[in-house]
């Protein structure tokens, strides 16, 4: 990953924040007690500018619906429903550089794993591009890979023959789907995944992941525990009436 | 017509009428779709139209400036022309059973009277009993004025057929000009209403102290909250602090009601009138000995008075956008109040 220059430190008010444009993307630089943080400049909820929000030195609040995040790691606080994409920051001679985190660092089930392990997981997979309207996988087929979203949007559809049930979508960088592949038996896809926008995804073979976890069981256990949270969340969704 | 709304967590499917907005059809179907103002200004009900055709009767709606893509729509404005499918940016769930879905009703303006400079109180008699929660609002549409406007109910009672509202005169406000320009002629006029709407509601089950910070006609919903809390004897158990901001002493209203309320619950209820443009008059202080008076912006006065106690209370906000924004900043940055302890509906 390359470091990108954003601004001079003094361009950002002390204990304040300022937004910058980087190739059409809004980046928010925050300063607090000689520390510099960087995050996406747009709220992942309703796409309003976060530089118009509130920052108390640790917590960033979007003024629109009061979503809050810890600026150190982008973790959602309180009302926020999704984390905020943050960047690694380095300051050299008053120049602020940011570095995009790998999408595995943003992915909830892998958070907390060592960076070298994340790099191995990433290299076990490959980035694949899909065009709008294209299916990534069909319902009922064998689940061979797990997917992590880089860009774009993917929605999930269950076809009951007489009717179609829409079952949500992923839109944030680092969101994971297709985790049935990590089940012990030959699990099949519960829904069809279709790109509603052109999408770029990291596709990781479940087999490679299993091998890696056999080699580093502590990491495997951690990921399994995280998967439980995901599974329970989806069961709760089903209970609340996927009809 | 069939409408599918796909949220981040799941999809919803419901029957929608071409005569009603997607938002109203969805709320009536018991789905807690995202919205705040319901009148095209706040942009919270933004959705992306993926399939189908819609009618957009108000392309100049101010909330449209928050839309990002050409196919983005405001669900409170658009009605379906065919089966359609939209996506909303976030999670959505079925509404709790205690939330009353909005209904359309007809009403007649029965009274309209000035109660302060530029403030009119008016009553509407509805054709059906109108159940709502304290703090909610309805949209009112009248012949000759384009588009519905949102007003909070001042009174509170179950199955009310008479609803009380207050409105501030705005130089270019369509409905307010229509009302103010010929008050007497408006009595007897029929209006269309949709409600109840709004999530800044008070239930006694809240079981915590409450703080109300309001400016100008924003005090309307706070009166319903005060009414309900008093009827239930809520202030025998919990504390209530109301801060009402106006420019000058002469602009204040509802002071008789406030004075009586504090007389009933002197230990646990406090009402402070904040005047921003001049010191509160001695005449007012003498006339209302139970009330507190302070010079300054209402959110600053409120923060000075309650300070860190705000953190454990539920705070309700209403009023002009600069007041709501200022109050949010003060509560979150200075008093460190958690956002889930603040309730307000956005109208900017």
C-alpha cells in the first residue's frame, strides 16, 4: 500500500478537523493532543460531510443523526450502525500522509488478527471484478469461497419459486459475505448474490482458509467465535420475519 | 402496487397506493422506514430506485439536495406508478406494536387566535378520533397552499377529536401566510391531515428525568409532553425541566399554563423562560412568580442550569434549526450526553 500526502499539519486546526479531496474522495483529517487521525469524510449512513459534525478529541459525531465513532479505529459507538473507514496516518516534517488499511483489517471476523496473518489470508485470495447486474454466486450451489467487499454493492435474493425474497445487501468496504464455506459439511448457498453496482471483491477459497487455521489454531478459534456473532445476527434477522 | 424496500439487513414487501407516498404506505404496513420531517425537507427518507416508476410531485423539495444519485428519491414525496423496488441506506425493522401507523383524516379549523406577536394558536376538529403520542406531529394540507406542512400537537388526550397547534408567522411560509393574512376567514375551512408522525415521543415508561429545550413554536410538542406527564403524576417520581426560548419578553406564551404546572409540582418541575435579545422584563417576573427567567440563548441557559444532570435525563429538543444544532453541540460536546438520550425530529 502506498502512502499518500494529504496536507500540512497546520492546515488542520488543533483539536479540530478538516476535509480534503483526494481523487474525488473526501478524506477527513482530525487533530487531537498532537495526534493526527484520518477517516472517510462522508458519513456511511446518509452521505453527509463529517467535517460539519462534532469532534471532542476522541469521538466524532455526525451532526445529521448523531452517529458516533472512535476516531482511533473507526469503531461504531452508540447509535451508529456501521463502522467508519479509517486510515493509517504518518506525519513527516509536518506533512500528513495516509495509507489505506487492507480490507481484511476492516473485516469484522478478522479484526484482531496479526497483520502478517492478514497478509497471508489476502494473498490466498484474489481480487475479482463484477459488472452491474452480474451474479457472484447462485442459490443452492456448493459454497467454495468467502467474499470480502472492496467497492460496489451486492444484494442477496432468495427465490421461493412463486416469489422472491430480498434479504439485504452489503455496501461498505470490508463487509464479508458467503461465509457458509467455513462450515464443516458441504454447505450450499442460501441466497443468490447479485451486484447492483459494479463491484470489486476479494475472493478467498474456504479450503485455503481452513488450512491456514489448522496451522494457526488460535486464529481459527478467534474467527470462529466472530462467525458465531454473524450467524446469531442473521438468525435474529430471520426470526424478525424474512416471511 | 407491490413495493419492495431492501434494507441492509433484509427486505420488506408491501402493497402501496398510487395516491400515497412510499413512506406513508410503508409506515401503514407497519415498517419503521427511515424518516423525520415527512414533508420533503430533511432528506432522511432517501432511497435509491432500483426498479419501476414513481411520481415525484415536488421536484424542488429542499430535501432533494441531500440526494446523491440521479435515481435517488425522497420516499415521503414519491408515489408509485408501477410495482417498484427501492433500497434504503441502513437497517430497517418492523415497527413496535405500540407505534400507531399514520392515517389520513379530514378536519375543520374551529378556532384561530393570536397568542403572541407572530404566533397563532389554532384548533382542528377531526372526523375520526386521532390517537397519538405526546411529542408527535401531523401534516396539514389546505386548499390553495402547495404541499403539506408539519405541526406538533399541543394538547394530549386519548382519542382526541380536537387537536391544538401553534404556528409562527414566516415571511415566505405558504401555510403561515395563508393563515395569518385572514385569521377570521380561516375558521370553518376544511383541511387534510396525515398523522401521527414523529419519533421524539414521551411515554411514562421512560422512567427517567426529562429535560425539554424549545424555541418559539417548538414549544408545541413539549406542551403535550408536559400535559401527559402531569396527567400521569410523573413528576411525583421524576424531575422535569423545561427551557423555553424566545427573543423578547413580549414573545413568550403559554406562561399561565407553565405557572399553574409548577404550582402543582413545585418540587420536581422547573420552567425557565430564556430571552435572547433583551433582559426579561420585571413585569413578567412579577406576574409569574413560579417561573424562572434568564437572559441568553435557551440551550446555553439550559446547560448552565442542568449541567451534568443532563447525562442521566432524556432531553427533548424542538425549534428553529440553529437552536437545535446549538443545543446538540452543547449537549454532546460539553455535557457529554449520549445521543440515544436526546430526542428530536429534524425539520431543516
